[in-house]
C-alpha cells in the first residue's frame, strides 16, 4: 500500500540509480547518470533555531548536493503562507488554531505513516503526543517543545533570602516580601497577550483542572462560567495588590523580560511568567541571571499540568517541491536526525528536544529542568492565545489591558463586562 507522500517510489528510484551506475561502470548501458536538476526548498521557520537547522541542511545536502534551502522567518500569519501561491515546501509550526484549521482544510500532507515508521511515538511522553494527534492522524513531525515557568532574577532572590515557592500561599508570601521591600514582584507583556495570557492558562489549570480548561479552550465552557471567572478574579487581585509593574499594559515580551534582567541598570521586577522560546533577544549573560520554578499549586486535588508550545515540521499539500521536502522530513524522523536535533536544539537553550531526557548530562541544566517539568505532567496544553482565532485577538488585547490597568485604579473594575468580550 503506497503512502500519501510516495516514500516507496523515492527509495525505489534511489536503488535503481545505484544499479544503473554499477552496470555502467562494468561497460553496460549508455553514458553516465545525468546530474539531477537543481532544486530549491522554500522553508519558513521561527527565529532562534539557526544552528540546528543549518546542521540538518548540511547533512541532507551531503546526500543531495543538487538541493539548496531558501530560509524565511515568519513575517505574517501562517495561514497566509498556505493561501498564497506558491506555498512553501516546508514550514515549522506549533499546534493550535492554525494547525487544526490547516488539517481540516486538507492543506497539509498526512505524515502518519512516516511517524509510525520512525517510531516517533517513542520520542515523547503521552501528554506531549496529544498535542500532535488529530483524529488519530499526524500532520506534522514534532522536534521539540518550549516549557513555561516563573522565571526569576537569581540575584534578587539571594538578596532577600527567598526560595522558589511550591504552593500558592508561599507564592503570595514571597510576592508580599518583595513588595514590602520596594521590589515589584512581576513583569508581564501587557501589550502582547501571547505571553501575558499564560497567567490565565496556569491559574485556570491550577484552580479548575485540565478537564475544565480543555472544555474552555474547545468552546464548550464559556467565559461567563463562574469557575472561569474565578481564575480571572484571582489574576485581577494580584494587580490590585500592586504586584505588577505600573507600565505593564504597554510592555512587549522583550520589555517584560528585560525588566527582570536588564542589559544595563537595575531590574524593575523580580519575576516573569515565560518560556525560554521568548528569551531569544536576551544575551547569554541575561539568560544566566535567570532561573525558574513551576507555577505554584493552588489545589493539590488537581493533576499536574503544564502549558507547552511544541514545534514541528509540516509539508503543505501544494508544496512545489513536495517529494524533496518529504525526503528531508524522513531524515528528521530518522535516528540520525533525532540525534542532531537533540544536540543542536537543546544547545540553543530555547527549546527541549522531543526525545530529550532529564538524565542526559549533555543537555544544558535549564533544558533538563524543563524536560523534567513537562515529563512529570499528566496533562499538557497549548497556550490559550494559540487556540484562539486571530479574529478574537483584539478582544484578548482589550481583556488583558483592562485587567492590568483597572483593578485598584479607583476608576472602577467590572470583570463581567470584560469577560463578555470573549463570548
């Protein structure tokens, strides 16, 4: 039974070329094997994975010297790349609203057979595998993931003798200690909900558990549900206490991180809820000034859950060089390709390789810590922002801005009217 992406014909063609070459060397057949026509694979990716990608490109080109790669970084919504001709040949993508829609519309090549043949299911724990499974089929090959945690300035914690908290009460006590000593506990990307809304993700998971959280993300539970409202209320209560920077509503992701570990000057805040993928703009010195802990426990009855941004490769069905792109995907799925990724993706410090282990001493300490955090989770979710259609992003911008500016401002705060914008 042939696959949807004709891997068997590719292998057969390779074998045929070898046989013809041998016969020609012995005096049989005609002239020399013709040189393949040059091929350029157009590849759209994120920033921060240059080392890993270049290693893979070089390995692929050693066996396919006629292939070159034209690399682009995303500069518009992913769906625009699929609806604009010609489509890219390869795309690095994350699970979420876009991936769901792309699969439903038939815009992506089914990689299920390749996934199974590469034994890719053994690369990740079951919780991570659910991020790439849609209707029992696989449409992208996962290569790594980005964990999230409360990142803190180590020097500030040392200055005040603070330890990473495990429970919500310890978290509040730590925040109050910082605030009483003139240090604002939290920075947040108020002008960009991509990272900022992780606060809702974690508060809802820790308060209400993964089942309700998934129901909310799927639209089966509305924002007017009292349990969802409670998560937003708790977030607003921290703002009212003055635990977030006053300028939070105008800060970008880079601003929020730099507020905790500035390149020059004193830090403005002690902590930021973030993942390492957001930290690409920080210098090595700034990153080394950070450590992280898991978002604290609110209810011990709730199973451990984490918010993860997985990354993987997909091939559009309309890719001009689809067969060559799939040959590259096959290299990624091989044990050799996984070994390259495990070394180079982890070396970036921005992602954990899908097959990585916390016991692997060759991985950076922060990556091993992130792997352990995710592997102990019983449930893994993609960020709320990535599950929402772009048409709803303005409502999320408004919601986050009002939560960060209205509580404690003396101007009145009406949470119900804010949540109504999400309905």
